[in-house]
C-alpha cells in the first residue's frame, strides 16, 4: 500500500487541495483510495469534497471515538465516498483529540500498561484491515505540530510536501525535514519524504532559485491556479470535476494542471512499487463516479 501524509508547516499552500486532487488522481487510475483528514478547522477536506454534513453532530460516530476506543459502530460505517475516493469525514471532536489522548495515556499508566499516544490512528487502521482493502492511504493533518500530525506520520511513514515558492516556504521545508528526522529518531521509525510539490509558482527568478534549492524530488512544479482552486472549493469538488462540469470552456493551462496531478500520482505510486490498473491519459477529463 502507498501511504503518505500531505503536510506543510506553512499555511495557505494548498495542502488540502493537493490532498484531495491527488486522491482523485489515484482513484481515476483504478486504485482504491482512503483519505483520513484530521483538521479540526472548518475549511477542511471533508468540506471540499462535500462530506462534512455530520461534522457538528454530537451523536454521530467519528474517528476520534475510534481512536480513544469508544466507537459507536464499525469503522467502515464512518466512510463516505466522493469522486471515487473513500473518506473518513472530519468531526468537531477532532478539536479535543489531544485531551482525549492525554486522558487515555494517564489511565494506561495508572494501570501499568504501555500506551503510545502517537500510534492510535495506526491501531484503528490496522484493526480495520485498511491495508487489505485499499491501495492508497492519504492523511491530511492540520498545518501545526500536533497529535493529529504525529498520528498521521506514525500511520503513513511518508510525507508529501506542498511548497510555497518563497523564503517562507523554503524555511518551512527545512523545518519539516528536521521535524521528520527528530520524530523518526524519537519513535524509532523511518520517515521518508516522497516528494515536494511547489505550487502557486509565477516563474520569477527568486522562485526559480528557491525551487532549485529544494533537496527533495520535485516531480512537478504547478503554476498559480487560484481561480481553479477557488472554484473547486466553491463547488465542493476536485479540480478534475470542476474543469469537467463547471467551466464554460476548457482552458489549456488548467487541463495541463490536471495532467500534472495525474503525473504526480503516478510518480508517488512508483515509489511504493504500485502499478495502477487503468491509468488515464494525463489530464483526460474523466472522473470515476
């Protein structure tokens, strides 16, 4: 299984948009994809793909209940599907995840039991046999260092980094490399960086210099696509569906952006030795129902 967390320390770099569009790109190629978004903020992946209707329902079963071993049903009942992608929708209870985990850890210590606070998402996914049912697992944590992020990294062991083409973005990449190294050392796990994806690029000389200095593989460099991404959020869909169903005409540069997303997905699949059964022509406007 290909598994990775999309993360950047810098906000506003298109992290959630990249996650959703890569998930759809994997699914377009015939792969079974599960996305686990973990952002307690309202502007999240569940909102983007239109599966957030139970976010504020206090009676609804949700991922946090499963993480703290108080589920109200089987894991598979949490899953919603949009554009061929299975999603575990975010819930407002994610805001209290750290408090819940802290209480669980203290209770375990009182009983003399071992408890790894960062391994609880992995436990839930293993108990649900996610690796048996899916080809691709993607986590989308908030853009802050948190228990949400650490659980995502522990579960996936790989990072994909959206990069803002600026000095701030470069500092974020350097900080993330250090974070991954420290986290791997503390928990005795290997954490890899599959690639970095510069986006919002306007091809200035300073941006080019910054991109050239990225030490991770950069399979594609995506230009400034503010209109495309804002339109996708407004219509609550991927960029693929937005171009196909909501644009009055095809714009070549947007179709090329879709092709870039397809190529990034194929690149990431190759890193895991995963061969998609039915990869479309990059950018072809066909979204799995």
